[in-house]
């Protein structure tokens, strides 16, 4: 009697094991999806003397994303819960804190974020596996030298901002200049800042501000970012005030 019970138990274990084996053989591996756009770069402020990291990604709806540095260490993770987890995310932009170089030197900043491949890994709303990577370099351009205007009053119908060209850092070419003109005070909580944002070619050293953009007797901040080939960017900024 005891021997029969023992055989029946072994038979039941074998059936269960076979069932699990068959079930695993039926299960399909998760779909692997390439992240459409993954970027990591430095942004340095040559006027305020500070800097940090910016991260951008764009992918089909995902629930979780994580980023790993070239040493395999996790440096960032985000997950959607509830309605956001069900809906999924697509684009993500994250900017780190930018401590002044008197608190965190640029050498310490570069040591904190080493050069190399940063891996992006995620899970989609339908259990897809998202993968991607981005290269971070230490090719940091100088801040553009601003020429005009420098904290002075301008003709709002004929305002041209000017700067000097920036040399390639470590031989990495400057690929563009980004020019921003901000009206930082609007009195509208839903629209705290109005910004003119123009990407100029690497040959540009000036830009005419569209006359319809500028208001009379208003202070504006303007900045120019030099962008090198791997995406790192350094900005310089100043102010001007419009007349009547």
C-alpha cells in the first residue's frame, strides 16, 4: 500500500513538472523594442558658472524606465502607477540640479558622470522590453562670447543679437547655436515665461529678433548655447530692455 502511494506521488510530480515544462515552452519571450530617441548630455552655464546633466528619451508607451552608467551602475529610474501606468509614457525630459562650480567643481562633475555608453532599459504597457543607449563625452564647448546687446536699451523693431564663434572642443565640431530670448515675467501663472527659441547653423554669429515678438519697455533675458557634435552645450546669457 505504501509503495503504491509512493508511486502515485512520483507520477503526480512528473505530470506537474511536464505541465510546467510544456507551459514554459508555449510562453513567448517579451518583444524587444528599440527606444526611438535616447540622449544624455552636459549643459554648462558659462555666465553663472554651474552645470549638470540633461536626459531625454522618446519611445512607444512604457511603464518603467531605468538608466545605467558605463560601469553598469543604475543612475535613474522612473515608473508610472495607476492611470499613468495604464496609459503609459512616451517622452521624458529630465534635468539634474546644477550646483555652482564653487560647490561642485567641473572636474568633480565630469568624474561623477564618466564618458561612455549609457544603457536605457524599460518595460512597456504590454510587457515589451525597451532597450537603447546614448554616448556621453567630455567634449565641453566654451560659452559663446556675447557681443550685443549687453544690458542696454534696444530698438524693439530692429534688435539683432550677436556673438562670437566658438572653437571645437577636443576637435569635436560645433554643429549649431541655439538662441533664446525670454520674457521672464508675464503675470500669468499658466504661462510664466514667453520664449523665442531658434536653432541657428554653426556658421551663424547673429540673429534678428522678430519685431512682433518684443513688447515695449520690457526686460528680456537672452542666451546663446554652443552645441557640439555629441550634444554637449554651453551657454552664455545677458539682458536687454526695449524702448517705446
